[in-house]
């Protein structure tokens, strides 16, 4: 059997994911699929005065996708959308004390869905 080592933080966020759910009439919505495994991620944001005041996610993804999304929602709540746009896949993995190399692709979903939601918010705000 192949040994895959998960950090305590990954296991904690997987077992007790934060901010799971949806936001009615969200200010921004992002949905992305992972081309590697076919898993899906949806992210909903509420924005007030340029700050992410609430964020929720729903995923049809693996444990690492759940843990990274849970972590990213905690990281960006209270951040400005500009700062949140700069959060990378690696930042999320670092914050979780790393992911096994075979699971790094799973962290793409969380960061990409967040960025999609911010783009959607900007589009709606600018009326485009
Ligand atoms: Fe699909 Fe992890 S295996 S997101």
C-alpha cells in the first residue's frame, strides 16, 4: 500500500469543514471542475465595501479538496477582494502544512473557484 501522509490540519479541516453550504443571492459565484479527476467545486461570496464578509463552498470532491476549500474560506473571510485574488493554490497548501504531492492538484479547485467567484462579483458590479 502507498503511504500518503496528511498533516493534522488537513485531517481537521476534512473532518470538520468550515463554511460548507451556499449563500442565497450571493454577490459572486464560481464553479470549477478539476480536469485531472473530474471533481467539482462551487464557491459563493458576499462582498461589502470591497471586503469578503461571508463565503461558503459546496464540493463534489475528495478529502483534500474539502480541506483546501475549508481552509481557503477561513483565510479570505475579512480580506479585500484584491488580497483574496492574490491567494494562490500554494498559499492554501502551505497554510495546511502541505499536501501530499499526489494531492496538490486538489488545491487548485479551492483557489480557482474563489477567483472565479471574485471575477463574477466584479462583472456584476461593473454591469458587464
Ligand atoms: Fe479530485 Fe482531489 S481527487 S479534487
